[in-house]
């Protein structure tokens, strides 16, 4: 029998606020970057002008009736982080390497411990070589990625990493990009492997992806769009496109987004047959300079006989809804079933130190073989405090929510508290 991952299915911040507001402030900054690294004038300076960075955090999870299992309660505290060194670029080349670790605090009964925080980790995190010239960049090695359904969407102590070759021409909203992934490291492990979130024992040759983005200013509207094709060996193929139109000169700076996602089978269809279509829209408004609101909707349908999931996403299964406009925080839209999904959120930046917000999602989704819709509601509130002065880089975050569904007798509660220091 194959062994499968059973992580707590919770989201990172790219998807939570749509525009990635919280991702920028909370997600561990392990991705390769050279913008703040001084250029070496000769080979001897590649190390002396290099850059050291890191993050240390403690994460507390408390779940009650986890995933609607009566009396399945988990309380877990772990700490860890990473230390990273980047050489200064020389003739366009630079390299980066990081070490990561996770340690548990008073972990007792495994059934009461959140699985992805249960195991200690000590290993190399990122290890990549990069060349960049003009508008072209190529990065090879262990790295973070930021593709649809293939990013560090989940936020734990250590990130999702990919052993990959990543090539890009252009920058910002205008780019051409190609990626080949060979191996994958989830946040619950410190080792790379040829497996997926569906199965730790089934070997796969990875995936490849090509994509493009472009923007256009038409009158008062700022238009931008992306298109991606992804091929996951023996699992699925995904075509993904998303476009936005934003009017900054109008009251509340409205932003209208549309997305379409098409999934088809690939060879063995290891996670089940796929004939999936998803279509969605999103409206975002700046109600006040510091207050933003969004409303998103997605319709999901997999018409294949014997399907298991509306959309097969090998590296985002039970981990994140990825770029879906409508998604809960605890669970993944594409794992829940066919039907309609809604989500709305408010985010208020009170001052540079304090951000608070709330989110509601409604999953009118029917799982394979189910007698009716899940009709799942999720209510979420959160707060983020960023210190300054001698404590600059330190932050305290609390995310608290509950999921309800008439299909289950008990509600699913979860609270997460994080103390984090970035340097």
C-alpha cells in the first residue's frame, strides 16, 4: 500500500489576500535574489561582498475536531528557521545556499501533534547557481518557485523547495519563462524526492512548465495577464490563464480579475482521471487608503468518470488552493469537490505596525460519491504586529478560524500563533 501525506491543509498568504499582501510580509524569504547584493569588481570580492540573511520563528498550532473528525485535537509548538548566504554577482554569476532546521517543543502523543511540525529537520535548504544578464536569468538547483500551483503557497517554518532549472526573459509583468522540476521538498520534510503530495512512494520524473505575461495601458485602465501550461508526469496537465484590469484613477481603484483553469490527464493518471474546467472572477476595491476588500468566485467541474479531485495539483494537494480566487484557509478548493466556491475578505493596515483582517469563504462543493454539497463555511480573523526600533524584524501573528458544515456534527477550529524574527 502506498504511503500518502496527511498534512494539515492550510494556506499561505499569496492566495489569502489575492494580491499577495501577506505573502510579502510573512513567507520565509528563501528565494534567490540579487537586488540587494553588491556587485563584485573581481573574483576575490564575490565572498567579501556577499550577503547573509535569515529567519527564526516559533509556530504554535491548536486544532480542535481537525478536518471535522470528532475529538481529533492537536496542540503543537515547534521552532526553527534558516540561515542563508549569497555571493556577490561576478560576470553575471552568483550562488546561494541556506541551511534550515526545525525542532519540536514537548512533542508527546503523535496523534496530538500536527504532522508537518512533528519531525525535526536539519539540512541544506536552497543551493542554487544563477546567471543574469540584461533581461535574461537562469537559475539551477534547489530553490523556491512562484508559479501557479507550484509555489511556496503554504506557510510553515520551512518552505516548499524544488530542484529545478528556471529560465526567464523579461521582468515584472512582461516575461517569458520555462521551468523543469526534477525533485520536490514539502514543508514537512527536509529532503528532496521524486514524489508528490499525493504519494511519497510513487516515483515521478517531475514536471515542466512554460508561461508568459504581458501588460498594456489602455486609456485609464491598466491591463495585465498571464498564461501557463504545466505538465506533471503521470498525473495531469494544467492550462492556466488569468487577467486583470485596474483603474487607479477611479474612486476605490477597482480591480476586476478573470481566470480559467483546464486540467487533463497525463499518462498513468496516478491521482485519478482528469477532465477539469474551472472559471472564476474577482473584484477588489480600496475602500480607504488602508482598507482593501475583495470578492471572488470560482466554478469547478471535473467530468471524468471515477475522478478523485476536481483538479489534480501534485505539489499543492492538501497544501494550498494556489491561485483560485475563492478559497478557504484551512483546506484546498481543488480537493473538496465540484460546484461553486465563494470568498470575501477585508484587510486593514492600521499603521506600519498593525494589520488586521477577516475572511469568509463558502464552499458549495460536492465531493466524488457524496450525497450532497459540503456547504462549508469558514470564518477567519487575523492580526499582525511588526515591531520597530531595536526589535525591528520581529513580528507576532495570530490567525484564528472555524469551519462549519451540516454534513458534520462538530465544527473544525484552528488557531495559529507565530513569533518570527527576520534579519
